C-alpha cells in the first residue's frame, strides 16, 4: 500500500480530477480570450490590457522588491508602461518577428520590456543574468538578435562588435552611454520611455506567430532555441487556474528567474492571464529573506524548486518558526524530483502538501501535476493535465505496462508545445522519433492508479539546483583552457542540489595536477560560461574512457565514480 495525502477540501478551482479529465476540452478555453472571434491575438493584451480595461484596472499586478527597491504596479500601470516600451521599439525600427533579447537582473523594467516586446509583435529572448560571455554570444548569434536590453554592469559580457545582426542596445539604469559604432546605436531606457506615448496600436498577430525563445541545453551541441507561440496562452491560462489554483485574492510568488521557462510561463503569463497579483523578489536565495518575503507580502500561493525546499529543510525548523507563514495556502515544486521526504517535511512545517509537477522548456507549460483536488502520493509527479495524453513507451513506441520504467512521452499537439528549434529543423524532428509522440528525454514509470514516477534522464543532461546544464557546453569551455587535452562532464547525485557537476579532465603534456590548476579550471568555466555551470568537483585522470569511434563515454565515468556496474563495454577502446 502506498501512503497518500488526502485531497484538499476547501474551495479549489479544479473539479474532481477524473471528471475534469473526461470532460475537459482545450477548445472551450479559447472563449476566455478576446480573439476567439477575430482570430488575431496578443499575449500581452490578454495578460495585462484586458484586466487594465476591466474592474481589475487598479488591482496590483506586480509587487516588486529587492534590497534597494520596493514598488507596486497596477494592471493599468503595466498597460501604459508596456505601451510606452512598445513605442520605443517601434521608434527605433524593431519589427514584428524580430528577436529582442533581455539580459538583466530581475527588475520592473525587465517585465515591462518583455511585455512591450510582445505588444510590438517581436519575439522575446530572456537571458539569465549570470551568463558570461560565451553563453551570451551563443544565444545572440544563433537567434540573430536585432536588439538587446541590458544594463551597464552586464554590457561587458556582450561581444556586440562581433555580432553582425545586433544593431540596437537599450541600457537600463544610470550611467553614460558608450559611443555608437558603425553597427550599433545605444539608447537609454529612461530617456526613450520619457519620450514615448502611452497609447499604442498593439500588433495583433496570428496565434501561431513566435512569442518567446528560451535557450536550453541538450547532451550534445550548442544550446537550442526553443520557440513558443502566442497560442501557448491557452495552456498557461488553464494550468495556472487548475494547478496553481490562482484565485482573485491570491498573492502569488514564483521564485524562478525569467531567464528560465518557469519564470516566464508561470512567473509572467500564467498568473497575469488569470488576473492574479504577482510578487517578484529580486536578489539571491536566503532562508531568512524568503520567509520574510512570505510574511511581509502575505504570500498565499508559492511556487519554487526542490533544491530551495531542501535548503530550507537543511537550515532547521527553528528558522521557519520565527516567521508568520500562515498566509500560505498552496505550495508547488518543479524542476527536479521532489523527494517524498521533503513532502513529509512540508506537511510538518507548513502544514501543507507540496505539489510536485512535471514539464520542461520544450513543453512550454505543465504536463503532469498533483492537483489540490486529487489524492497525492508523495514522491510521484502526479497525473497528466486534462486534455493531455502522457505515456511510458519503449524504443519501438509501444506503451509499457504499469510499473515499468521507459521513455516519458507526450501525445503531440498540446497548446504550448514547442513549434521549432530555432534554425534547426533536424533537431526539432528528433523530438518526435515515434509518429505523433513527443519524446521528453526523461525516464519514468506509471503505476496502476495512473500516477507518474520520475526515473531519471535518458541522456547526459545535468539538472543542478533546478537548472539544466548540457555537459557538452562545459566540456567545450574546459578544452579551451591550454592545460586541458580532453574533458568529460557528468551530473553526480547530491542530497541538496539534486546533482552537482563533476568534470574529468586529461591534461596536455607538460602540465601537472595541482590544487591550483583545479581551481583555475573551475574559475575558467565560471567566468567564461556561468557560475551554475562551473564544476564543483574536478578529477584529473591520465586518460578518459572512449568508444572505438573516439566518443568519450560519460556513462562509464559516472558508473566508475559512483561505484556502479558499467554495463556494456563492448564499444570501449582498449
Ligand atoms: C527537465 C526539464 C519544469 C520547467 C523547469 C525546468 C526535469 C522537471 C521535474 C519533476 C523530476 C523534473 C526533467 C525535465 N524535471 N520537473 N517534477 N521531477 N524532474 O525546465 O530546464 O527544460 O528542464 O527538468 O528532467 O526533462 P528545463
């Protein structure tokens, strides 16, 4: 018998799961939006303007705070400000479909710009503020980004003179503008906003037109640009209603940065499509700061990641006891496996179930979830969202019986499905090896009652502190260092971070293993790529195991490292 946690009885948006699963139809969701008659759509209109033009106009849409700022914006404020930014883009000649990237820390300006980009019909490309030059270059290069919004502090990491398509840079915040070059014109955000009209003729687009580009890592190759379209709003709206259970009085806090898909789908679109008050807290994680944030704003619905919950668990319950967390009514977790142990701890300290749910950059929105109205099995990701079919398939595309681990696949055609891998049709097609099914790259099983259980990745992708890192990117950076002949990177299980990055390195002749060199290599990745991509462990070896065709066998290194059986070694070179 598996232990279960009973469904929540108080007012919940979603009806009984089985009933909802049978009766639900995506088509009906469209009636909530203005475009079901015209066919023309714009996410920013549905998320902001629609509420600004209703009785919600003076409702707070955004509470923003960090160490320096503490501000609030109503739906009307956001409508007018994003109109202004849309006009800024139009004035400097940015057109529909062009890519406009955002590279800055969380701030109201980030959210306003992103909405303005959508209102202009352009495609937004949010970049995580911790990216270093290589990571920024790869993304701006691949997307042929035309414009960038950034800050003076981050500009040195943008190799703008070497990016031929990049022509316009808008700098947010204090400071002198750099000299314009032949190809680049610099603008000041504040000055341009001041000149811009608050009235904007919004760019109405087709539901299948591009909206946002999120780069994500695979086990090989450079990061891939995953394209989502305005149509995704159907899924963002309904999943935020039923999984996040957003209601009119809620103060909702999603801790994810918009550089990652959770920070846009459920940090921007889902909550605002539902007219919810959305809290954004800048700065870094600290248990005290987070609990104080919940207390101060009276957060009711809280979405975070297992790594954060595990860190909160590690500091001890006496910390949570110092804060008034009684406003909380619903907690969610996503991004990595949520251990049953953490769910039990959550029941103890928050007296609430932590609702695990599953999806990924490519799915654009929630696919499998634990619903408040459903019985929950701690350790399980839950059941497919109504209107979605998920299955465990074998290599030939046959469904496996309950309890067996296989490929977690989703029936193609859900509203927020990726529409393209930017400039890489071949990679896009690889997601659909079996006709009609999207292959996630995760392994999972489904039990007799229809609950899904996470098994691991089917490839070498690393999930560390809730962030997805491709081993290839880290390896490529390492081999740029003069001391490194070859490198292989794996994810090593870690009780707090899920996985940590471990690098195996073979040195070039003339270099010897020292502690200083190991530290130097770590910093080399940190400063060249991103802090979260830097290996926490580096092991220097005489040689790395390879296939006869010369491919480094990461799985063998991983097995050696963990003391596990290595499996089939027939392809390994002598
Ligand atoms: C990968 C996707 C969910 C959006 C943010 C991450 C892992 C995601 C869970 C979960 C176990 C999970 C998968 C997936 N993952 N949710 N509930 N339990 N693993 O998006 O960066 O595209 O990463 O995160 O391995 O493939 P992402």
